[in-house]
C-alpha cells in the first residue's frame, strides 16, 4: 500500500512541475534579435496588398511572417496587433518592438519592426525596406509602440 502512495505522490509532483512549464515551446524560443535578423533577409521583397509570403508582403503580413518564422504567432492585421501587447514609450524602444503609424486613415494603419538606432524595417509601397524614425513623414505619422 505504501508503495502506491509513494508512486501517487511522485506522479502528482511530476504533474505540478510540468504545469510550471506550460509556456508554449515556440514562445520560449522567441527572440527579438532573431526576428530582426530574419526580417533583414527580406529587404527588397515587393509590397503586395494582403501579402504574407516572400513573394510579396503588406505591412502586417511582413510582421506576421517574420515572427512566425521564430515560432511567435501574432495577430494578422494592424488593428488586431494594436489591441495586443504592452505600450512602450518611444524613448524605451528596443529591437523587436512594433511601431504603429497612421497613414491613409485615422488611427493605426501601418506597422513596422523596430531594429534599433532609431530605425525600423517594414513593408510599404516600395517593398521591404529600412527607414528612420526621424524621417519627416514617419515622424509625423508615428502613433505608438508595443512590446509582445
């Protein structure tokens, strides 16, 4: 009888320890540095409305694809992305943070990946490219940044 009690205790401990590690394996592997590195590989890929592959990306499709490559599943659209994550100040930006802009309509309509040194990578009308936050157009269009 005592043998079964010990086995039950050991089994219960194994279950409780396992629950401590309930984080998805993919999320545990996520690295902002890896996302930035992967994103840079797609510089020059053309813009494609609704695009989510290296044959053509829209802004949120680019964010979705690059994060998925490192096992981090994010929402697919700018609006959905804007509802998630934690706001961070412009002065606290870190590589891997997402930056939101207002472009063709009021509110968030464009998203980019911050890569450091006041630069971001994104897919816009000229395709995947790196721009600076100090660019007058983007400086005026900036809304907020979020960390995931």
